[in-house]
């Protein structure tokens, strides 16, 4: 007993010393961060051996700090803003799972996002614009599982995406992955439908994608992507339709061709150059993956990687010189007027003139896209200031279905992420003000009138009006402030005198006029 009492007294003394030295730190279980003053850190370091002896530390987290087993004191509040931003915590900040009922880390996993109401309103607005443009072009919406078979994404082209999978073995021993993109899922669905699908198919999807990659501005480890695809059309009229949809979307949001451009090329350009350099066709996909990095890494690194594939120095130089071409006339001079890539690109630009978006396009031979399945036209939308990564991209993939066991089928499409476009809209000050709004606030003045308030609310909702019923014992002052926050159009007030006459008081919140109305006239 005496030893236990002494241990308790020692713990109390240690706790007081710890509280004194950590007065400037966060008052909850969690990391004691580098935000602490130097003197506090020195005091804490002195206490560490004693803390460990008493089991008060659950481990040392590198340079990020110690993890306390118990809160020193309870927090007064949790920051509401913690869930509104993308998590930027490093792996070293993730402590062991809490099993003692302490305060959990409220941030989402690194690279992911929460969507509180204000962010969800923006996401809904963006997705609605995706859907409206898709509908204008006669596309039908589809969807697929977020969890797919791993083999759908494992290819032999050295694609970067294969190293970025969130993949694992499920409890049935199957290799699965969170989808990193949507096109292979689309291909699987087309094969599943088989001959029952009447070509051409014009499908669109809006889905969440997952990639474990380095994060930059506009790039997270999860994002939502809008895809539009046309299956069954071999001509470039399909690409022209897709590009027209992209331009229509930009225009709908107030973005112009002076803000955004679309780089266009054709995989067959590089294919022809490789053929002239007597490079085997088996190297083509791997070369595309490397060349796609040309704006991301130094030219010397690109040369080094191409040489590592076994390409002669002369061939590497020829490839890189061809990729500097920026006009169709120069391309025609290099490859000839009857070259397939030249013919297709000229047709595409002619269709763009017909649609009225030629000023958005520019030929750029360096655009090849990094995914192995592209076979013809490729394109990327970019902001003309050069501060953001590609806004969207896509192209033709006529051989994708055959890689999954089907037959070669002409197809093209694009993917358009949700992150970069929001960054662009912020820069251009084009984000709309999206407030939470209702039409009517229903306010019972007495608790006994709550059933009658339910009758009024139900009647208004059947008319399609958005109604918020004041719950709890609230005063009129609060109700009016609440109505202002929600930008309500009317306040419907239930008082016992008015209800006895079969009416309610309706206050127009814009004109401030009020009158009693019978229930049937609401």
C-alpha cells in the first residue's frame, strides 16, 4: 500500500511538472509538435525518462514529437476547419490506434478530402455542369465499382500508374485495387454487354479514382473524374465531338480560349519516327511512357531513359527533334502529305473550324499521353499561364478491348479531373457563391403547436418548397437570424390565436410585409 501511494504521489508530481512545462502546447492527447517553444521542449526532454518509466509515452515520433497516452487536459473545442481541407499530414504523424477513448485525429488520410456542406455544394455544382454538358451532346451516364480486379490495370508497358495502385488481396485471396482511372472499367463493361450493345455507344461517367502518388497543386491521391467516351466510330469526327464538349464545358463556366488551350497530336507521328529509325514496334509503348515525361523531367533524363531502352543515340536525337514540331505544315514536310497522322490531324482541325473552336487548339508533337493504350489522336487541355498541370486529357484507344480478350474496336474518350479545374476557377475568380438556401422557415411559437407545424411543413414540401422547421425551444430573434443565414424567402409563424382561426402568419423576408393566410392558401 505504501509503495502504491508513493507511486501515485510521484505520478501526481510528474503530472504537475509536465503541465507546467507544456502550458504552451495543445491540451489534448496527440503529437507534441515543433510549435512548442524551445524552453518547453528542453523541459519536456528532461521529463522523458520519467514519463517512459510511468508508461505515459506511447512512443517517439521522430522529429514530430512524443505521443501522450492520456490527455493532460480536455480541449475546449475542436477546430471545425480541420475537416474542410485536404490532409497534409506526413506518415510520421500517424500515432498508434487509440483504444482508450481519447480524442482521435480528426484529419482525413493524407491526400484525401472531407466534403463538409460548403465543399459539397461546390462539388454538386461542378458535377451538375458535367452532367448538363454530357446531356447536351446526347451521352448516357454509367458507373462502375470503385473496387476492381487488379489485372485490369497491370500492363507490360512500364506505365507509372501500375506503381501507384492502392492494391491488396481481399479475404477471398483475390488481387483487387481501388480504380486509378475509369477507362479500363468502361472497356470491361463494353465487353460484358457484348453484341447486345448497339454501336456507337456514347457514355459518360463521374467517378472517384485513387492513385498513390506525389501530391502537388491540383493533384491528390483521390480525385473525381468526368469521362466521356465514344465506342464504335473509327473517324476523327468522334474526337471532334469530344473536344467540342470540353470547350462547351469551359465556355459554360466562363473560361475562354485566352485562358485555356488544347494541345493536339497523334501517336502515329511518333510511331512513324520510330519506324524510320528502325526501332522495333515492341518498344513503342515504353517510348511513349518516357516521352510523356518530357515537360516533367530534364531533357537529359529523357535521353538517358530512352538510351536505357536500347535506342541508338541517333534515334533518340531524331525522336526529340520531331517532338519539337509545333505546326502541321512542318509535320507534313517531315512525314509527307499522305501520312496517316497528317491526314487525321488536318481533318480534325477542319472539323474544329466547323464547330467554331479552332482557336482553342494548337498542334504540339510532344503530346503523347502516358497510358499505353492510346493509338491515334491524343490531346491535353492546359492553362495558358502555365501555373497548373494538365486540366484534362484523352485520345483514341482502338486496341484496348482486344487487350482484355475482345476484338479491336474503335474508341476514344477523355478524363477530366475535379481538382485542377477548381484551382483554375479560383484563379480566374469564376467560382460561384453557393449558399445553403431554403424557401420557408416554419416557426411554432408554442411547443403544443409542433404537430401543427409538421402539418404546415408537409403541405409546403408537397408543393416542392424547401422548408426548414425550427426545432428546440428557440426564440423569435434566433429564428430570424437563422432565416437570414439560410437566405429564406418567408417565415411561416404558428401562433395559437391564428391557428384557432385556421390560419398562419406569413412574413415575406425581403419586403418585410406580413399577413395571415388560411392553410389552404399557403
